[in-house]
């Protein structure tokens, strides 16, 4: 009897549990339906709200004033009505460092690289204006904002134009303009008239001040406590640059730059001067010569002064002739920076663009010198690269070059003194 009662109680409890689970499932389903309906209503309200907001925005958009242009209007009068129509060559040289005719020749040479296609949106800035704004910035050294106001251009347009034109000048004109050319005999005659025969160039260097690169406070710092890069150039008897090496840090000695330059390697191999004509003086074979100050290491082809070791009349006369001929490169740096005054002060350019801008200035200098255009700025280089030559370190190869260079120098000193020194 007791077992029957226990069995009935167990069945009753099982049925009760099943009924409770059924009730909980029904309640949970009802709650889910309720929440879904609330979410749907909220979503519908959000959608309707978005539609109404868009409708209001469309209404406001239809009532806004339509813009007639998509660039800020600027005055074009100075360039189009004054510089192009009124100015004579004197004004052009003052502002652009070249005459109108030279400017047109430069534009024609750069047009294949700088020409841009017109679009439906607007006409591109003309090649003439982009070249002009570049010359103006290089000549005056003024900030791009001033140039933008003068030419009626945007600030970023001026910045892009200067870099594009400088890259085009380097690409199109470097190999044609900064080179020795085919007039080696004429150059040698020119240096002979200055008192130094069988010479094809005078070499020296100068500092170009730049901004301190971020994260590299000491990489370009020189001994004068500012950041700079070195420009090593070789000039002919007229002051035209026949070689340029630019980009080395201002912290380097000019002898280091010289040893690692393409010019040094080419002259060592006899490949720089076409034909590499030699001269025999007192039994010594003399290659085409270059001259420098005492900071450069002696080479068979590189003559430097005796300096404090000059004791004989021949040696003293040699030093006087070398100084007079080498003055050409110092004057060239003064004319370069006087003409392109962006090089007189801190160059306003990024580290990766400095070399191209300086190279463009060297090329433009040669163009203006070839045309005989006057230099209106200062003719004194404010940052000459002069370092003492005593105490230079010589490797085995350099010592061999030093001995050969001394023999050539002694032979040339005797030869020059015998011709003109007495």
C-alpha cells in the first residue's frame, strides 16, 4: 500500500514540473514577441525620422547659394598685365635674372616635361607661369606665400610648381649645361692667359644652409654650428660650372667630399677631359690640370699651393699664379648666390628636395652666364668652404698620388717661372 502511494506522488510531481516548464516557455515567447514589436516600432520611427531629416536637408540644399568657382579667386594682374606686357629686359633681369628671350628659350626646353592636359574642370597653370614663379622664388628667396600673392596662385600650387620645374631643369638641362664640352683647348688658353697653363678647371666648395631635419639634429651640422650641405664645383676660365657635386653633409671635410666625388674618379682614370691631352715639361708628363686651395689632397692632376713651404722664387711665383686663376671659382660662387638668393639664406625645402633645387640653380647660373646677363645681388660668397690643408690623412693610394703631384707641381713651377716669372 505504501509503495502505491509513493508512486502516485512521484507521478504527480513529474506532471507539475512539466506544466511549469510549459508555462515558462509560453511566457518567454510572449516576452520575445513584445520586445520585437517594440524594436520594430523604434526602427520604423528612426527610419521615418531619417527620411524627414533628409527631406529637410534637400530643401535647405535647394535654397543654398550656388558657388560659381571651386578655387579661391586671386588677382592675375601683376603677371599677366605688367610682367608679360609692360616690362622690358631690365625689369626681367631684376625679377627673373634673365631676359624675356632667355626665359622663352628655357620654357621651350622644359615644355615637353611640364606640359599638362586641359580638363573639363579647369585649365592647368601654364608652363610660362610655373617657370616664372620658380625663377622668382629662386631669385628672391622669398617665401612661397608672397609668390602666391604675386602670381595669383594657391600656396600649394606654388610649392608644387617650384619642385616640378626644378626637377625638369635637372632632367632636361644638366648634362647639356654643366659639362666640360668640346672646347678644352679654349679653356686651357683662357687659364694660360690668367697665368696657369694646361689647366681645365678650378675646384672649390661652399656651404648651402638648410633647415635642421627632424630627428637628425647632428647629421648636417657643420663647424659653424648650423645645418648645411656641401656644394663642390669646378669652373672654367669664364666662371662657368663644368662639374657640380652636391648633397654631402656640411660636417664633412672638403677633402672627404673630393675623394668620394665622381670628378675625382673620372680624373684619376683620365676620363673627364676628352682626349686627355698631356704635356711634357722638363721630362715630366703633365696631364690636364685642375687647381685648388690647400684643403684638397694633392693629385697628379690637382695642383695646390706650396703655402708656407714656398721658399724659392719659382714656388712663390707658382702660388701667385695659382691664386689668381683659382679666384675664378670663388667669384663664381659669389655670382651664383648673388643671382639665386635662395642660396644666401636657409633653403626653404625638404631634405629630399634640396639637392634638386641647388642643382637647378647651378644650371640656371650657367644659362645666364652664357647669355651675359648681369648679376644684381651680392658677389661675395658669405659661406666659403676654406679649411686648412695641413694634417690631411693620406692612404697608400693618396701617398702615391701625392708624390706624383709634387713632381708635376715642381715641373710646372719651373716652367711657369721660366716663361713669365723673370
